[in-house]
């Protein structure tokens, strides 16, 4: 949720705490990219790495690699049982929540494109352009900074 990535293929060697980067080697579109870790994600990954001995960071209750979004959805559904939410949501909703929060902070669509790994800005704009337009934190392009 803090970086909008699909975590199933994330491994120990993808995490670089020295540079604060996550290397996304196995993306949906096959392209490698890097994502900067938030302090929250850094703490979560450090804790996960300490608890697990294997290379894979996200494992099931049997200690083996999560092999599909279906399995991750099943785990999310267990979580949802403890925290009932009226609206239906799943794995991809977390990615959309990240994108929405990112834009609500006044960040740029091109930055979001790079983080989410979209080949074209058109994909990002098609999916999230309405959020950018609704975003109250985004400054108007017609407003000049003070002193200009």
C-alpha cells in the first residue's frame, strides 16, 4: 500500500537498505524498475527479513512462496474478516489506494507512472486522471508561487 507494487515476487535480494530502494525485477510488463522505500515499508521489510530465513519475503502458512494473486486475495479476505469494510476490495484496490494517496499529496502523474511501472503515461492518466482532477492538494497551474 505504501509503494503500489505487486509483492508476490519480491525477494530478499531485491531490497537495498543502503540506497533505500526496492528492485522490481519481475514486473507485470517484464520491465525492471526501482522504487524508493518509505520509512514504514523499510521497517516492515526489515522485520520480515529478520523473521524469515528464505529468499522469498511473502510466504503462505506452509512457508512456501505465494504463487498467485488468488492466494494473496485469500489472505486479504482473512484480514477483512477482522476489519469489516462495507465496500468490496482486494489486492488491486491496495494499489489504487496507493495511487490515490500519492496524488492527494500533490505529487505528479509522471512520478506515479514510474512507480507503478506503466509503459505509457496514457495508462496512468486513463486510470488515475480523474483523481488528479479531484485532488484538492494539487496546486492550480494558474497559481504562481508567492514572490513571482
